C-alpha cells in the first residue's frame, strides 16, 4: 500500500479507538527512563503505540502528556449541533479515561491545546457554534481551577472526518500525605 493510504488507515484506527466507548480494561504500562508509557486499553495501545509508534499517554516525572484525541463524525456523515456535541463528549471521555489510566484526572490538567477545523463538510454550523459546543462539553469535564488553553484553527486534521483534536498536559495526582 502507498504510505499515504497507510497513514490514513492508521489515523482512522486511532480516531476510532479513541472515539468508541468500551468497557473498562486494564491499562497497558511500559516503563521508560523517568516515567512510563500508558495506553488506557489494548485497542488504543495497538492503534497508537504499535501502529503509529506514539504513546497515547507519556508520564515524565509528575506530568502526564496526552497525545491528541480526535473528535469528529463517526462514519463521515455531516453532524448537526447535537451530533457534534456527542462527538466532543466521546473525545472528552477518552481524554478522561487516558488521564485516569496514567494516574491523573481532568481536574489536574494544567495545559490544554485544541486544534479546530471550522470549515468542514462534516459540520454545517458556524465557527461560533463549534466553539460554543466545545466549550460547553469541556466545562462538563474540566473544573476550576481552569488550565491554560490555546485553541488553534487548522485547515485539516489527519482523520478525514476529524473536527477537533485535543492535547493535554496534566499533573499526576498525589496520594494524601505523600511527599511531592
């Protein structure tokens, strides 16, 4: 197969793994110098770490770095506002599951970077509607104190039906009474 086709297939596999709700599974943890690689489940490990050669989550010291998790149309059909909101919620559920597998949570996010595709045949709404829906769902998952957030408009994401990619950096939870 051509490299472009392989790239698209791998991106679709990872986006699908990130977007599909699954029963809780034991995370896969690989030790690394200064930390560990964490995949919340075998499907994301296979798609991300083994397929694309990147870590869904990387713990280094007391920080957790989450690779971009994409929200978008499941089967390429255009989304209305309710469908886009549901896609954002699935992505945030994946962010939450990945953080928890690594020992953090959405309440420990210190930096949030989001990449938004505003002009797309997969959502017929406006930029303002897209951002309002994203902020609404984000606020369901991310409590105060709020993290730093950079939202970037992009012309394309790797998965063809992707509409936003969410990348986070969070701090590990510290057990009560444990030294930091």
